C-alpha cells in the first residue's frame, strides 16, 4: 500500500515524511529505521549541506499533515529504547 509522502520543508530533494510518520531518505532510497522498527524514531537528525539538525518527528508530521487526525501518526511520540 502506497501512502502519501511530502517533502520536508528545508530538506526538499533530501527527505520526505509519510502520512503515518515514516521518514524517507531520497538519497538512500529507503525509510530510515531504528532497531528494525520503522516507526522507532521520535527525534531524527536531518542533514542539509553538511549541517545536521535534530527534529521531533511528531512535530514534523503535524506541520506537513495538519488535516490528519493524530491517530494516523504511527511513530513514537516519546523516547523508545530497545
């Protein structure tokens, strides 16, 4: 099933965020994962022009999909350790 993806503002042509909260790297052509959990990140480090910045995935999701109900977000809202 294909889900809606949007370019992350400030990181166009580098990263996209899906309607369920996955982060997709266009350079690597894959979803970023942690410990085999595709929704494991609650903070993600995105790089642009050699500068890396941490972002809260749920906040990014809310910015890019404001019309969706919060229950559509499948990612971690708090820190998850495995």
